[in-house]
C-alpha cells in the first residue's frame, strides 16, 4: 500500500551490497589471488529449479563495486518466470573479479528470487479474486527494502515500509491512548495525510474503527463468517485487511470473502533460496 521509493531502494542497495562484500572479502580474496591478474574469463549462471527472478540490480551492484571491468549481460528480467537449467545471466572480465563476486551475487539473486517465487505461488492461488496480497515487516534484518522489492516482482504488494510511513494502531496503542477513536484522532493530528489503519479483534472493535474513520481496518483472526459480515458493513466506507496465521490452506477461502487485502508474514520471513549455479569458461 506504500510505494517503494526508487531512490530509497537505490541507496539501500549500495549500502547493503557494500556490507555483504565486506563480510565476505574482508581484506582480500586469498584464493582468487592464485589466478594470474591478467587472466580473463566468462561465466554463465543458471537456475536449477523453476523460479521467478528478482535481484538483477543487486547482482549488477556487486560486480560494479568489485570491478567495473566486469560486464554482466542479462538474459531474463526481474519478474520473469524461468525454467530449470535456464541461463539467467552471463558475465565476463578478470577471472579474479568474477570468482570474488560469485557468492555475494548469487546470494542476493537466490534470496530475492526465492521471495518472488513464493509470492507468485500465493498470488496465483487468488488470481480469480480481487484481493491484494501484502507483505509485512517480518523481513530478514537489513534486507527490508530488497525483500519488499522482490515481493512486487512476484505479483504481491507492499504494506507499510516501516514505522514511519503509515499508522498501524494495534491493541497496545489503543490501550495507551484510551480508545480507538482517540488513537485515530491523534494520528490525524500528528501526521495529516498519512494512512491510518486500525487492528481489530471483534465486530465491536470493527464498528468503533469504522466510526472513527480509519482508512483501513485489519481483521485479526476473524472467522470467515465474521469477515463476510465485515465486508457488508464496510462496503463503500473503508478497506479491510485480513491478517493472522494465514497459510496456503486458508488463503483462498479468506480471499473469497471479499476483503480488500490479506497480509502474510511468510512471504518474506520464511524464504527458501533458489538453487543457482555459476560455471566459469
């Protein structure tokens, strides 16, 4: 629901790649030093499994920071579905640089493609409905923006980016403020124009959030019957988001209730990396 700024993503990518290179290379790749400095090489990267690609810019950034003399040529695009054994990219340049950057480049690509692939699987399940699947803040530490980018490559959408771009008023916020109405009122005063979402746990709280004028109301672990009732109650007044322990088995019935959004933490927190392989030639 919050657009991911291209500039914010670019800055994050540069910083994150630099960190991964520092932790991998340290004060120098001693194994790559076995290869003569003048030796040039070519390499091909394939996926061993079907996947949705994400992370092209992170691979490019790895080799840009290691050695601008390396040329990377992509044969696929981010968001593209690929088959097992398909070539994703080729690269050429100093052999030392190719080998030094290999692991960091593949780590980024396999992780972000894993997120995109998982998201596409979930999105395909509910393609017959009008629901939008949202990620959450349950991301790998330090990889928030990269993972949220990968979510969009897989056909899902971003919720708030962090704690700064939208209000999400939960049970403890409500208790501290005194009521849902007071929490929403203060939110409008603190940051006019920022989206205000309220988490509710029953129909009574739903009614209060609607009366308070929340932009989005989260239905936390509502039954299917209550979700359907909530959709009828909120028609034309606000948007509804289902949340709480949603998995592949429960996803479709929830989507078919007519809610606007479903937020799913597993899109980013349970990443299964894609199996990639790089071969020098």
